[in-house]
């Protein structure tokens, strides 16, 4: 069976070659996911041959493919985009039969590199490993960090001390096709390319949308993509995740978090927090992420109107807000280990109380969710928290009442060793910088290993996958 991308490579991909790196030092490999995609047998040497030298996997793509796309970057349309420092290396199936991509970052220049060097800083690679691992642990739909190999080059960058160390990252994702892929076909007014793309996506990712009539199939596909995107952003908001650069080329067709850049996790609730230092207007600030998700979907709908009725696509967009609200409320409750009231409106009312208090009190975001996981069953744990004084204050009383009104879901999870600690694992800025400082100053990777172990413990304890 050939890999899915071969269906559309002629329209949407260009052959690429990996850079030749002076060193291949394996820094991270995802053994759990390697097993799930049938690559758990590789030893360290074989791993580096495939994920640093990029020797093709047996029976897979004969060579890397740099994907073509367009996109709105900070709401400005850019038709000069594509994989400039990465490529699609392989496509394989996991233990559920899903097609997954192995895509790279920092693997060298392609025809889309423009003036870039096609490289990735080691710090950028470490940050992506951490962010994607933590999101997965918290039950967020996300790409998975698969491999990180240090490559021995000294890179010059304007936004961090230079020269800095280099790396090549491989991520595992259900798809690397982006909203901008559709925008490219629409911009070029190419119905044949768009039809091929839509057919490919339905065939391999949304087979339930198949219909000979594109006027039916395209709105059905768009509806699934709207729901997936709304769910992802609802999950981001519940975890306090700020993506930082929500350009339309950074949204994919399966609603997965990916293309991590200047991401942050909130230390405390702040709707105006902006992750990217270059986002001067706060376009992608935390509190605006739901609005920006809808805006990106509007651009996708506009592109799909090349094949389907614009009014029908516009009607699909009306489902975004309720889908987002349901995901936001549902994931907040999941992260608190609490059951829904059975009414979305009642759950949203509790969200107002919960997040209103979080913003007003400036409570530590990860600590508060950790303390109250399990709801009323964690009252004693919360009373021993470093934040116990906040919970004893009068303004917390409505929050406590909302917590106690809900049943605990699977209370046995509280017995996990993770919940016996005083503090949760977290990726607030200082924690991430402390990990990197050890690596940069002493080549000491123990802090990263400890943090990843803590993230793994959180994933097992929450059991939200």
C-alpha cells in the first residue's frame, strides 16, 4: 500500500533533501510512540540513520517531500510559503490503523526556505518536546515529539544568545496538511487541485464525509474540521496554553496542536497575555484564541467555496461557538476530575465562577487545578496546599460550592503517587528556562529528564488519552 501523500504530491509537494550534519547526538526519542507505529525495534544507530541522516524507512517514501501551502500571517496573506526548514519524511499507521506523518523541523533548506538557513536551535527543539509532551499529558489533541537529535552546528539567531546549538526534530502528527494548503489551491483558482485535496482528506482522514456530490461532501468535511478546531482551542483555554502564532498555516486538518514557536503556559489567568514578543498588537493573546480560531476557519471556508456553496459553508461556521464552549467546559471539568451537570449552560456558568476567581485572585494556574483535581474529594489536599489561604478566603466560597455540587469522576485516580506531591509538574516560563540553563551551561540533561518523567507521571495520573 502506498503512502497517502502520493495522491496529491504533484499538486502540493516538492522533492527535498536533508542537510548533512557534522554530528548526530540523540537527545530524545519517544519510545512509547515508536512502539505504537512499529519502530520500537530501532537501536540508537538505526534511529539516527533514519531521523538525522534521513535514510528512508523500508517500504515508505523514497525521499522527503516539502509541502506547499499559503497562509495568513498576522492576518496578512502570504502566497510565498511552504516547508522551509522541514519536510514530510514518512507516513505510517499506528496500532489503531490511523495514518500518521513523520515530519521534520530543522532538517535543512528546501525551495521554500526563502532567506532562512533551514535549521532549528536545540533550545527550540527542547521546548517543542516539552510543550507537546505536556499537552498530551493534559489530554489535549496534539502532535507528538518523536525524536530530537543534536546536530553539531553553531547557529546565529537574533532572538537568543548566539552562536547557539542546533538540532533536528521529528514530530508525529495525524496530518501536516494545513488550512493554508486549501488556501493555495483557492488562490491559484485550481478546482482540480482542490478536488484532489478534498478527496484525499476525505479518503484518508474523514471517510464518513464521502459523497459523489462535492456540494454535499465539502460542507460535511468542513463541519468535521470546524468541530475539531473548536475542540482543540477549547482544550488550549482549559490548560492555559498560549500558542503564540495562530497563522492559518499553523492550523492542520485534524485539529492537532503543532508548529510550536513562542508558546507559553499561563502562570496565572490573564486574558491579555501574549506569548510572542513580535505580536505587538496582541492579535494572538490568550483571551483572543477562540476568536482567532473562528477567523482562521472563515479563511478555510472561503477557500473551500471554490467547490461548494458559500452559504452552506457559512452555515457550518455557526457550529463553531457551541462546539468550542462544549470543549472548553468539558475539558475544564476533565482537568478537575468532575462530572458535567448535564447542562452546558450550567457548566458554562460554573466556568464563569471558576475562571473569574482565577483571574481576580491571580492564583497559580497549575497549582489550583492540581489542588482541586477530584473536587470535594480533594478538600483535605487543598487545605494543605501552598495556596490554602486563598481557598479559605470568602471570595472562594462560590467556587467551592460549584466544586462540591459536582460528582468526582473516577476518584481512584487520586491514589496515584502524582497527587501525593505538594506541587504539580508545570511548564511555566521559569521552569522551562531552568531546564535549558542547565543544558546550555553544563550540558546537563538531568533536569529535562526529571521534568519529562514528571510529565509522564501526570499523563498516567490524569489518564485523559
